[in-house]
C-alpha cells in the first residue's frame, strides 16, 4: 500500500471476503468528493483483470472533511 492510511485499511477489511479482495490499495489522485484507490486483486477476475478501481464514499468531502456531503449521492439505483 502506498500509504498505510486508516481508510485503506478499513476498505481492505470490508472487501476481504469478496471476489474483489485485494492485497494492496494505492490512492489515486484527482477528484475531491470521494476516496479512490487502485486495488491489486488477490485473484484475477474471470476476465483476467489483475486490478480494480475502488471508489469509497464518506459523508464528507475527501479533500475537506469539514464539508459535509450526503453519502446518498453514491447509492446505486
């Protein structure tokens, strides 16, 4: 992992029992509202892809935690 940030550790823990379990996460630059990482998969996807992009939402802006932003914006409909 590029940096041992708490958010990345929590994400790794939350996906460890899924097909998207990762050995490491690297924070991607760009964007301001969400936390975005490239994850190196423990097992490649059926398509052969060895990595995934993970977009994680919190109820605040990633680059400015004091700015509240409803996480409902990222709910898949």
